[in-house]
């Protein structure tokens, strides 16, 4: 499988952003509280998105919202779980260990989503090499605890 450079770099930028976001959100949560920080972060994100939509920077069509299956909207609920859990884990484990644990959970779940082609995504078959990769990630997370 040939990897495209732009999507790979985009993924790296997402990873860098997630580590920074988790750290900044954790700092905020230490000052105002976990649930309160989760609210503030979502409020700021919502305000920025409203401005971007008003500037017509999106290329989609909000009028089609009713066409998406109900479970497609669970991402909003999951974003609350993610922000809260990231802040809670970083404050107890530190950024590197928490991020490694997050990545192990994320890649393990992604493997299942790919294998079964869930949510209308393309099926990418399970291989034992992928299991080995997850085992190595988990081993790395364990080694970082010492």
C-alpha cells in the first residue's frame, strides 16, 4: 500500500495538535475543573466554527443533516468523553504516557473499524502484523511507566 505524503503529514499535525491540546486543556482543568474546562473548550470551538461557517469556508451542506444516520451524531458526545478523559489521564500520568495509552486504545479500535468496514468505511482486512504492532505499542506504553 503506497502512502500519500500529504495525508501522512496531516496525521502528524493532528498528533502534534492533540498533544498540545491535551496539555493546554489539562492546564485549564487544573484551574477551573475538568467538566468546566470541557465546557469552555467546546464553547470556544463552537464560536470559532460559527465564524468559519459565516465566512462560508465550509464546502458542505448543513441542510443535509437529516440524511445522516442517528449514530453519526454520537461524535459530539464522544468529543466530551475524549476531552474529559484526556485531561484526567494527562493530569495523573503525564503527557507522554497518557498519549501512548490513548494511541493504543485508538489504534486497537481503528483496527476493528477497518476490519469490519464499520460506519460505511472501506474494509481493510485484519492481519497478525497489525496485532504485533499493537502489542509493541502497548509494550512501549508499559516501558514508559518505569
